[in-house]
C-alpha cells in the first residue's frame, strides 16, 4: 500500500499541502488554509504540574486555544494530549495529524502521523503512542499539526500547529518529572488491607511499606477528601483488652494521616476490636488475618 506523503518547501503558514482523499490526490492552495500557530517570539512551553502523581506540559496557541500533555502516576506508562479550543468543534470531524518542518528545515518533507476524530462540542484528544510521537516530533524541531475542514466554511481547511520553538528546556523538565512519577495509581491504593504484629499497634514490615505508598500519594493529592480507617484485632486476650488495642491502632493511624496535612474532619476511624473476624481465631494464620486495618480513600471527581 502506498503511503501518503505530504511535502512543503516553506513554513506551515503558507502550506500547499497535498492530501490523498479516497485514493485521489487533492492539492490545496495556500489561501485555502487558515493556520493557528504561536509566532516565533511568542512560543511558550511551561511545566505547570510537577509532582510524583502528575506531570503536565502546556502550550498556548494564540487565537485558538490551549494544548497540554499530561501523564499520571500509574503502573503503566501513559500520556494524554488535549487541545482545549476557545470555540469547540461545531461538528464531529476527521482530523489529519501531520508533522510539519520548520523554517530552518528547507526541503524537508511533511510527514503523516495519524488520522483522528475530533468530536462535536468536545476538546481534541490524542492518547497513547501517537501522543508520545508528537513529543518526539517536537523534540526534533518539527511542528505537529492538526488539519481538518472548517465546519463553518466548507472550502477552507484549518491547521493548528504546535510550535517547536523554545520547547527544549521545558521538555527536559517534563521528562525529569515523568521519571519521578509513582509506579501506582489511586485505584491501586484506594482500598487496602494492612496487617499488625501480634499484640502490638505496629504494622508488619510489608504493611508499613504499603502505608508509606498510601502516604506518598495522599501527600501530593489535593482531591483526596476522605480517609476511612477500620481497625480489628484477633480474639486472644479479653474482649476489653482487644477493643483497647484496636482503638490505639485507630488513633495512631488518625494521627499519622493528620500529620500529612489532611484535616481531621476528613478522617473517619472506627475500632471494632475482635468483632467481625474474617478468619478462624483458633488458627495462627487466621488470627494474623484478623489483626488488620482496612483503609479506604475517597476523592473528589472533577
């Protein structure tokens, strides 16, 4: 299958792009395109979020809108690109994503990257491998460009370009942030069962490591608005002593989460003592399972 090749011998603002449409070659004159791109002296890239749970790199496209690359803490590498338009799409449209050469690349061809769909009344979105490829093209000094038919003027195409000017330093900062993202997401820690050492308010070593992970995530999350803590004991000893042990464990965890900066009114603790066992208390393994704390996190949905 022959690939479509797009060529230009000058800057994106005077495109004379050749498109393959339904197997036919269609040459669009320069005047048929409306280009939105940051001028040479006004191209700004900024890292606006730099934490272990989220990284964001943003770019303003004058008179058109705002572009952003975002990656979040997760077990998997992830990257989302969003094109926030001042005037949302008036209809769902097919969009060609091209990589255009800059002024300083005379003779370099334009490259086809992907075929996308922008939906009516929604911002433009690109994810996965294509979003990573856009960063690579910018790093190489090229201009990833979205091209589609103007929904208001059928004879005109609209081109929205991300400028590679002044991209290098912010991209280096963004890459450093990506390397520091936590290797787990909110969903991985939102419901957690931890275990205690026998006759103690100290967690086991593995559970302490897990609690540290939860704390690291909570420390950088502004949207976690509720922590539910439920502590339990095994049935060895008297019921009153087990209840007191459970209450000490609950208080210790409340103090721990408060020390992270979470308001006390967002922390709910309940000490159940030896009530609600989940395993046989006559068995050492069962007692170990019953000496537990269940931590549930709630977050604000934006």
